[in-house]
């Protein structure tokens, strides 16, 4: 094994050139313009999708809320006037018999 104590400037330059990342050539302006248009269309579609989803969620949640608000309306058993009078009479008779 050999230990290097010094390196010449030329050798260091060659080594640093090989370690540098390769510069990519730039895209043409036409390709850049098309790429920007595509990304703008994607953003518009994304926001429209979000607003559609929000509207559907709002519509669904409103329907569900209305369902729960009306849930207890007609659940109570209804009795006729005669049945109500009879129930009160039985309750009074039961209280007086005790």
C-alpha cells in the first residue's frame, strides 16, 4: 500500500473534472411552454375535482343531516282520543285501588 503525500494541480484538475456532474442540455423553449401548459391544466383539473368533491360531500352531508333531524318525528306511537281516555282511566283506577 502506498500513501500519496502530494498531488499536482494538473492531476487534481483531471480528477475534479471527472467528479463533476454532467450538465444537461436545456430543453427547447417549445418543450418548456408545452410542459407549463400541461402543468397548468393539471392544476385546473385538480382544483375542479376538489370543488366537485366538496359539492358532492356538502350535498350528501346535507341529506344525511336532514335525515337525522327528521329521524324522531314520526316514531312516537299515536293513540286515538278513546285510547288515551281509556289509558288515563286505567291509570286512575290503578292509583285509587292501591
